[in-house]
C-alpha cells in the first residue's frame, strides 16, 4: 500500500498533512492549486474523483484508488465512493458506511496523524469530525445550495448550515457568498474569509506564442470566446440579439454543455455559433489568443451573483478583451472589462464595437494583464495559507 510520508517541521504548515476534498473539479481550481503548492513541502491527499458504489466496489481496492500525481510533489490523488442519493431507507445507512470507509482509508494512508481537512461541498457534512481533523476548513468556490438557474436546493442548504456549525473557518471566493455563509452560520458565527479565484501564471502566459488550434481553422473571424460550463446560466437572450445585430462575429463555445445546449447554439445562432467539446486547461490560452474577444455572459441570479468566474481572470491574464454582465466579484476589474446588461443585446453590440476599435491596442492589453497581476494562484494560495496558519497558531499557542 502506498503511503504518504512527511518530515517533522518547526512551523504549523509542516506539522500536519493536508486532506483536500475537490472531487470532479478542474485541475486549475482553488483546491487543486492548494494541493500543488502545499504539496511542495507537506504531505497532501487530494480527493479528486468519485467512484460509483454500485459498480462492484471490490474491484476498486485502495491501492488502485490512491495513486501519485506528478504535479503534487508529496501527495496522492484519492478516489472515494459515491453514495447513491435518494434511495429512501438505505441512503442514510450507505452514507454512514461510506463515512467509515473514508475514515479507514485515510487512516491507512496517514496512520496516527492529525490532519488539516478542507471540505468543499455541503454533502460532506457527515464527514466533519470523523477524520482526525486538527483544523476543519470549508472552501466554498460556488454557492452549492442553488442550481445554476438559481433554484434553491433546500436539502443542501440545511446540510451547509450543519457543516458551518462544525468547521473551524470558512473561505469563499466572493463577498456576496461570504455574507450568505455568515448568515447561515448563525448563531455560531463561524469566521468567514473571502479570497477570489486566481489563475495559473505558468499556463496563462501572454508571452507564449501558441499556434491556432485546428478546431478553429474553419471558424470565421472575428471570434468571441465563451469557455467553461455551457448551461442555462448563459444570457442567451443578449447573445442572440447581439448576433443578429452584429452577424460578422462568431460566438465560440468550448466546454461541457448541458443537455439541449448544443442544439440551442445551432438553432439560435446558426453559422454565427460554434461549439467544441471540453479542452485541457493547457490548451485554453491558445483559444483565447486566437479569438478577438472573450465573454462571461451570465444571467444574474442567486448562483452567478455569488460566483467568481475563473475564466474572467484567465482571460484578463492573457490580456484579452472581455465583456461581462455585472457580476459583483468582477467589479474590482472595472475599466478592464466592457460591462453589458443581461438580456440587452444592444449593450453587447456596444462592447463588440469597442473591441473592433481597440484591435491591436497593446496599451489596453497590458492594462488588462496588470489588472490581475496580484491574482495568480501562487499569491492566492499564500494568502490562504496565512489564514490557515494564523488559526493554527491561535489554537496551538505557537507564535511562530
């Protein structure tokens, strides 16, 4: 059995290993970025995948579910069982069984060690307090108590309230979400810290000369890129109106698309819309570089208002012109973003016309890059560690 070893250190960051829950999220998200950077000096287990409990679990022993990861120097990626949901009488029993299984797995991987545990979703609430935690942290990168369409998930909301009553601190990516978490943590008043998303400065390096992706070779210019999850959070009304008024622009979508979205792009945009399946994050800069503009065209609902769109920061890091609806967490980049109004295609047209006039303006490109110069993942993770280590020092009485 593979086991994570660690060396004893003098600072809080080296005394305990980290367990970071980030299942089925992207390799450039907050949790994975913490794992990669903390894993340079301290043991890390990142929970990054679900395996269905319905598929004969004896075929998936721990030695298969836990494996080394090249980008995490002192760590493992570990897959846990996914407990089937809404199975009435047996779901609670399966959940308890799964908690014991996860606790047992971690004891085998990190025997006799207290851990710094980062939870990332309300459904993990039953685990809190069961995994030898030295410190319990809730990292909220979205409001997972609502759907992308803004509909409240009442069971998840209650689970998040219970989770907040158990963890030591919470860290989230926007002030809107932070205020919601503070309200949900009453009366305990769990400390909530706000740190926005970041970007990988090695991947999103505007100095790199990337060839045009083959998939774009037959897509007419000018192009405007919408990367990421394509769903009903997109402001389709605004895009369709803008496409009719400025048909020269092609709307390029790349990322996982919800059911019916591909047909919607085809039917609503016709030759002015193009969708491509998800691409590795390392290929995204080439797509940004070979599109004339980029967009975060979100409807403003309870989900998107609390979000911190990762792609917006990555677009700006590449110096790309960007339009966006007025998402609160992006207001800090005012001046670097062309703001549009939800459902009002005319505001999109004004942004597209501005982009056409600004073509090849290097000063504006540098201005956009500088807007996020302090938002690299390395800086953001350093800030996260400072929050965690300050809490550890408070609890251990260690002033160093």
